[in-house]
């Protein structure tokens, strides 16, 4: 999507753009690599992409041209930048979930015989957590404490383990 720089009205003007373009037609008729271009002109007489030299030649910024659109907001630069952006979103999500899990674990530290292992599902209203318990304790006060901290409905799913496995997972000790 191309975004207009110099608007005369308050609404942003945009033009849809195909992200998989690698070579594009410039305003002077030449074909250039998409990653070299810095802008786009939508004027009907010479519609096309602009490099820095063409922007200076046409004086797009000096004229505050209504037809000039920038590529800086989207900046596709091929498939690698899209992958990099997706990876950064995944990392942000992973960091958010790790911080949330740390906060949840910290909030239930006083409860004995339970360990939250991971967040299995999450949406705007609820969080589903996997936990390991010893002797099936009353989960109602634990759920209430987590709901108070997160502000979301909590679903606790207990993972069935033997007593030895649970003790090792929660306390780090082997019974026998």
C-alpha cells in the first residue's frame, strides 16, 4: 500500500500495491528494481515509480505534490523483509507470553503443590494454562488469583502425572 505524503484534505490517501513486485516502471519509462524506488507518482500524465534522482528532477517535495506517494511505510524490499517483520511479530508475541507466564507464576507462588507449565491458548477474554498438581488441590482460589492479576477468565488444564513425576516437576526432587 502506498501512502500519500502531501494531503489537501484530512483523510489519508492510499493506493493498493502488490508486494511481490521486483521490477517496476518509473515515470520516465525506464524499468528499475523495486527496492531502488523511494516513491510513486499517481499523476495521469506520467504515472509510475520514482527514484531519488527522479524525485529531485520532478521536485516532488519542493512542490508538495498532491500525487506523490511514499514507499517508506511499507518498504517491501523482497521476501526477506516480510519474513523479518513476521519473525519480529513472533518474537514480540513470544516475549509477551513469557512475561505473562512469569507474572502468573509469580502471583501463585504462595500456593503449594501446583506448577504452571505453559500457556496453551489465549484470546481477548480467556487464557488456557497447563499445570501440574500434586494430590489435586482446590484450584478455585488459584484461578481467582490469576484472574485478578490478568483480568481474563482462566481455564486450568491439569496434566496427569504420577506422584513421582509431579514431585520432580514441581519441587525438583526424586521421591525414589
